[in-house]
């Protein structure tokens, strides 16, 4: 199976902006990430200050943020929209992309 080439969409500054903003979010939202190199998907975690930055940001393929109510989803979308990050919002999860396929269209929140 041939893997598709990926291009980096986020840098350390943007990831750090997300980390700080979500740490200061009035709601305790959980997150998980997928590692680009290993394919590992982390378990859900609610600690943004230390855990999110543990290991750095270089290989985060995507970040998912669990949003369990409309109120929480709206707050998180507003935070991410202000940072201007590539991603998509689904029913109860918002996904921020750290990498995308070369040549593909990517929408921003």
C-alpha cells in the first residue's frame, strides 16, 4: 500500500497557542493526538499544561478535542477560529490537522 505524502500545516507556535488557550478555557475539555510516524493514537487526556506539550509537537498528525455540548463546542470553535488553524468540526469532536496530504484542500476553523 502506497502512503500519501504529507505536508506540515502547523508549527510549534500554533500548537503552543492552542495549548495555552485550551488550558485557559472555561471548560475542562479532553484531547487526544495521532502520531504521524507511528500511527499511535493517544488515550483521551484532560491535562493541557504539561501533558499536551510532552514529547513536542513535530509529529502530531492531528489533534482531536472532545466537545460534549453545543455550548462547549461553540467556545472551543471560537478559540480555535481566533488562532486560525486547519481543521474540521464534527458532532462531538473538533479535529485540528498538523499535517495534510500534499495537494489536498484544507479548510480552516
